[in-house]
């Protein structure tokens, strides 16, 4: 069996993935700067209510940073699949991921249907 062609051009995929990497790196860098400023404010704030509000905001920021780090890891895995020639195909079924999905979410690892099923089965319970 011959090599399958990915649903989108490799150069376009690489460009989209590099753009996403830059976006995520920029967001993480901005979060780090904001975080440093918030820590300074918490350390100098005297009102308990202010401290609680800032700590709550910090927890939201930490969750967002974790999401960004997860996206970055997915981008890196996608770049690796691009080099290996498996980019654009589901890591579960091997089925092609539609080009529109890859253009919207360049790091997609599964078809939309598979991703929905994966998300349902891996949803964290509160």
C-alpha cells in the first residue's frame, strides 16, 4: 500500500502549527508577566478580601496557563506527526481528519466525532 496523502498540504500545516506555537508562547509569556505583578500585589495588599480576590484570579490564570501548556504539547505532537508522515490522520482510527478541522485546529489528533467521544469518556468529575 502506498503512502497516503494528508488532507491538507504539509507546508500549510507547518505554517498553521508554527503560528499556533507562537500564539501560545506569547500568551504564556504574557501570563508570566501578569502573574509576577499579581504576586507583588498580593504580597503588599492589606485587605483580606483583596487577597482572596487576587488569589481567585491567580487560580483562573493558572488553569488557563495549564490549558495553554496542553495545547503546546499537542502542537509539538502534531509537528512530530507531520515529520513522520502521519499528520492529518486520527491517532485512534487512522481515518483522515477533514481539512477544515485541521485548518481550524491544526493540532487536532482525532476526527470531530472521535474527539467528542474522547472528551466524554475523559471528562473530569467535579
